[in-house]
C-alpha cells in the first residue's frame, strides 16, 4: 500500500506491515524521471 505521512511517501506491506520510505532528497514517485514498478504486493 502506498500513502503519504507527514508529506513523506510511505510504502507498507499489507501482510507483515513492514514500512519503507525514501528521504525527501531522493524525490517522490511522481518527481522521478524514470519511475518503474519494482514489485507488487499480492494479499492472499
């Protein structure tokens, strides 16, 4: 699941609730020149 928290892009696994975020200096998903999907979480 992708969402924003405190203006920071967060990705959370729906199965284990692990969260991943990138520092603001690396830019957001829509700000990157070549944005690609690197994985898909599939809830069972």
